[in-house]
C-alpha cells in the first residue's frame, strides 16, 4: 500500500503524526510526507521521505503582519465554542464559513498547494491519503486520484463536532434549508480538478484521533482511536538529565508553536513564573528561547534555561508541568502521568482541554486574566503537595496506554484503503 501523509506547515502538527507514519513504514508500506517547503527539512530529519508541494506558507510572518480582522481570531467566531446558548444555527453556519475562507483555511494553504498535491497524487497514485484535519488539499487530492483518505486530528475534533451540529440544526430549520457554505467552498476547489463533492471530503473516510476517549465528541463518520506516542524531533538527552533529580523538578514550556509560529508570544509571562518559584526548593527547567523570555527577565538560581530538551525525556523526571495547553505538551505529560498547571492560550481549544483535565483531577487551570506570581505559586504548590493530582494523572496515563498503538491502527488504515480506494487498478 502507498500512503501519503500531508501536513500544514507547522512542526507541532507534523510531530503528532510521525509515529503513525513510521508505523506504516515499519509494516512494509510505502510512505511519503507532502508539505509546503517550510518544514521539508523537519520531515527529512524524521527519516521519512518528503515531497515539497506549493509555495512556502510563511505563516508566522503573515500572521504577524495581518490585522486581527483579517484573521480568524478577529472574526468573532470560535470553532471551540461549546455553550449551548451561543450555538444557534446561524452561529454554527457562519463559524464554519469563517473557517472555510481566507481568514483561516485558505490562509494556511493556498491554491498552489492544491495544484501541486493533486499533480503529485495523480502521478504517484497513493492508495491512502492521511491529512492534517486543517489541510484540505489532502482530501481534494485524494478525490482527484481515487485514493481513500483519513483525517488526522491535532486536538479535540471541533471541526467534526461543528459540522455534525450544522447538519442537525439545518434539518430543524423551517422551509427545509439546503444552504451549506462549507460545501460550496470545497465544491469550487474540487471543480478545478473535475471532481464532485461528497461529505467525505470534509470529514474523511475515517478519522484518526489520539485524544482520550472521554475528551471526544459524538461526530459523524468512522473513528480510529490511536494511542498518542510522543515525538519531539531530533534530540539528544543532555548529561544533566541522565540521572535522578536532586529535588522536585518542574517543567515550564510554551510549546513548539509558541516559538515557531507565534513569535514568542504566549499565555504565560516568564518573569511571573520565575518570581513565583525563586525561593522554592525545586528545580524549574524552562524550555525557552531568547524571544520567549527577553533580555530583562531575572532568572533565579533554581531555574535551568534550556533552548530545547525533548519533553519525552524530561517529563518522566518531573513532578509537574506549567504550560499553555498545546496538544503535544499536554499529551506528552499525560503519557507520563505528570500533573499539569495550565494558563491556557487562546489559539484553538487550550482552555477546553485544560478544563476537562481539571475535571478529572489531573490538572489546575489559571485564567490568563488572573495570572500572577501568586496564582502560579499557589497552583504549583497544590500540584506538588497534594497526592490526588498525581493519582489522577496516573489513572489517565493507564487509560491512554490501553488505546490501540500506531502499530495496531495500521491494519485499520489498510482496511479503510481497501474499502474506499477507487484507483481502478
């Protein structure tokens, strides 16, 4: 079987699927990763075969230059909105339409990626396309070459939730409404390659989802649960991390996207964290680069600043993590049963995930509006002093360990390809 993975040009998204891509390759399948040139080197450093499609995304530079009203963040719509009183038919319809526009999905991948990916797929002829759930050149190219295709989520599946809710609410409208701005959006793209619309183009023939089962939504379509396996990129374990910590160790991170996409901006100001821990008998490992802490920040003696250290190696030695709520950081902490202190960013669903983990007793959440050295200190001391957080985090760890591994799910992916591929050979 030939399997094509295609990604939004962000390492944080790429890293989530590398273990699955390698599982497919290890099972004897041909695997290629297609992405915009921005992260091509990151793909090749994984040992996987890469192909460049489309022009560079330059997403960090463009986001920095665009005014809020030209980004989804200034649209007034939130794909992660869950309040029933807000989720009217009109809100859900217009929220999906705002995402399927130059405010979001067309900002991430332009027409050049669609053209190049379709051309490559028609030439290479994959049996299966696995696409990042915000990278719609993937299903369009699969449709154009007759391949089966599977979405891969990068957090809770709010796109699928909203799409399912849209169908339900539209059916309840008087007069039998048939309007569908998202279907119109993708139909126009499909028409360029002489393809017709079907709902699978928006939700895949199946969806790979690595979130814990109790975080998932009831979404239309077939779902393939898969265990989250951390991948942090090429890494070396430093000498100071090879032995046990002399005192309780705490990780502080703003994630891969915090440094690569959002120009060092984050929900947690380093100085407030440092002020909170400076006199505590613990070691803080802060994985920050210069853009993320600034020249004027005063670093206490018990803080170790490291530009990079693999979280998968660091977190097993930690008693807690303080972070923004990114999927990679959150899930890696869950894999190792580490209690978490969230100051959620406002990019996707960081606050929602943080709340769910807090409800399970494995985390605490600080509203960014209430962030201070005092609130960080109080939250961190609770995580360190109250055993219930470690017990709850370990329970989540054990639940996740029982989920099918990437090795296990490859057979399900092959079954999807066998059932849905229409390559004709």
